[in-house]
C-alpha cells in the first residue's frame, strides 16, 4: 500500500472507529432511552453510569478509551508519519462527537482523548490517573476532575518526553472536548452561587 492510500485508510478507519456510539446503544438496549435526551444529555461515560448503570458505564468507558487508542494504532500499523498518527487521534475524537450513524450528534470525546494520549504518551497515564483521583477526592465532581486532570499531559510532554510535539498536541486535541463543554460550564455557572458551589459536590451522585 502506498503512503497516500495508507494515510487515507488510517483517517477513514479512525473516524469509523471513533463514531461507534456505544453509550447510545447501551441506553437503547438496556433502558429504552436516548442517552442524549436524559441526565446531562451527553453520549458519554458519566451519563451512562448515572442513567443506565455501573457496568454499562464501565463498558462504555473501556470502549470509548479503546477507540482512541485503536485509531492511532491503525495509523502506526500502516506506517504513516507521526503527524498522521496525531491527526488520526483527532479524527477519532471527532468521530465520537459527530457520528454519522446518529446524524452527527454524539458525545464530547473525553474518554476517547484518554485513549489517544494513552497510546501516544503511556507514561502519562498513571500520573493522569493519580491527578484525577486527587481532584475527585477533593471535589467529588467526576466530570470536573477528569477534565481538569488533562492539564497534566502538556507538562508530561515537556518533563518526561522532552518533545515540543507532545506539549502542543495534547492542548490541540483537548480543545475538541473543551469546546463541547462550554454550554455545560455555562449551565453549572447559572445554577451556582460561587466558584466553590460550582466545583465542589456533596457526593458523587450530586449532579447540579
């Protein structure tokens, strides 16, 4: 396979893998609901945990992370340049956000970003997990915790990988879910009386 075909195949595969809407399917199969119409209306892991159940949520988390890792892995197997591996990761996240199967109305892509970064920067995962755990312990707010913990990846790119690409790429990748969360942040702000009220939760089930 020549390089052009390899690049095209890698990017098409990345989109198709990324667009697998497992959270939507779990909601339909197990509860008869459209996960995009209940709870936070997000086709993602946390909404699946709350609206469908713990084990369906764990399955969605595993698959959504795997989608990001698989997209980059396919690009590497096809021996494409590193820039295409980076692009395949972004395309997989966009596939999750804009799945063709659901008229381009999907989730935010946070878990898929984790998969992409786990494949490209594996040393960052235990540090990310520890950061997430610490923030969650303090705030009891899962969505805020895993989102805030992402800031560790550009630092890891600098301190561990000594790579400008691994500093810039996580920031560019994370803009995709970041832009998706603007409305959610606005909603939380409107319902809260202070920063403390917006960020800190009484328990993991508090979904204000």
